C-alpha cells in the first residue's frame, strides 16, 4: 500500500475526488483517511483491513464503480496480477488512473512492460515511480479496454487444469500448486489410511487432499478450512457437495481426523511458526482419540510442536524432500 501511495504523495497524481478501488489490498497505514474500497479474499488480511476501518469486499465487479481511481497490488502470481490489473481498468471511470504497485520480486517491472505494450495501440503512456525495491506503475483509462486484457482475465479464471483420481480439478491463479498436484500432498494422499467419522482438511486449497480422504466411504462429514475465498470456491466445486466449509470457527474436539499440508510462508519469507500453528490447531480440533495426518518439508522443525500437543507422534514415511507425520491423542493445553 505504501508503494501505491507514492505517486500521490509526490504529486505525480492528484488525490482522486471519490472512492478508490484497490484489488488485493493489504493492511497498512498508507492512504489513511482515503475512501478506499478494498477487495481481499484472504481472510486474515480481510479482517485486518476491517479492523483498520476500511470498506472491504471479497470481490468487486464493474457494477460497483466507476471509481475515481482503481489499483491492483501485485501478488506472487503473474497471471493473477495481470488479471487484476485488467479488472482495475474495468472498475475505473473514464480518464481515471489505473495503477499497479508491487515489489521487484513480484515481477512489477515485467508487468510494467506488458502494460506498456497493451495500451500503446490506444495512444496511452505508462508512467512509473520507483521506490525502494518496488514501484508504482500507472496509465489512464481511455475508451474500451485493450484486447489483451480479456486474455489476461481468462488466463487467471477458475478452470479445470489438474488431473487427479481420474478426473479434472478446478484451480485458480494464485492458489498453491494451481497447475499440478503438489508432490508432498501426493505422498500424503498415498499414505492416508481409510479415514472414518468426522474429518477436517486444514488449509484445504483446491481440494486434492479432501478428495483423497473421501475415497473412504466411512467418512461421515468432511469440513474444509481454507483462508482464501476463491480457492475455497474451487474446492467446493471440485468436491460436488461432499465437503463444506464449517459454519464459523470449528469447535474443539469436533473431528476424528485432521489432514493437512500446512503452509510455512508469510509472503516470500519462510515462517515455520505458521505451519506450527496449523498443527496446534489440529490438536485443538481433534477428539481425544483423533489423529492428525500431515506432510511437511523435511527441514521444518515441527516435532517440538507435535510432542507438546500430542501424546504420540511419529514420522511414518516420506522422501528426501518431505516427511509424513502422524500424531494421536491430543493433549489439553495447560492454562497459564
């Protein structure tokens, strides 16, 4: 958000007289007091934006506009970023700035070149303000969108891209392992026993592990816990009503089994604490005789968390890259 604020703070763009749409908005004190309408489907960021007093939507459509300016913040996914930049054009009023802001590590310079090629046939210029390790890039909406924008949006849309278990799975740009089954998840799916009773998939993604669990007819109910709304939509479509997101926070002790391929990144930084928190949540969710089945990169130090939160934990397989973990008999956390 600080990169987005740069052109306005430096006087290169005038402060818009009206609401500003920001796709993939992130919590920040930048542009405090502005009338921002933020699109963010990632639940933690969605909730933090609300706590900042921002207006937040899971999805903005052109019917919500036109906006006095429209911006997209770059993500790690090239296709998602370019689709959001194209969508920002559709949200902006005629003559309004259309802005992309992001870090060099998120490919913002390549996006700038792509935007310049896209709008050149319309006689439009692209300007940029480098700042630190990133930049803001902008043009102005003039007339119909460049033809390539429709291609960018289509490339990132939910579609059947992955084959598994003899059928196609819908994925979406920006999802973890959106163009193929993650090797660690594949190892865990192969090792899963026939699960039964109530099952939860923590960090369900587009539903591969959940589909593996549902191969057992003894599964009575399967809940999907996934922070990203568009990815959860894919999982629900892939599982055809056999699994569902929980209604609110799942209660303690609600499940007989939990499966997980926990994330361990915060942005581009490795943060093992993120994955450890998933394993601790699994212990809270499991019934006294429940079991956790998880996969993790071999270097991640999850054994301490498992020993603290479970009476029994062991490595049950894996390869040079991944380890498969099983933990049983969750411990009740001590009160402090």
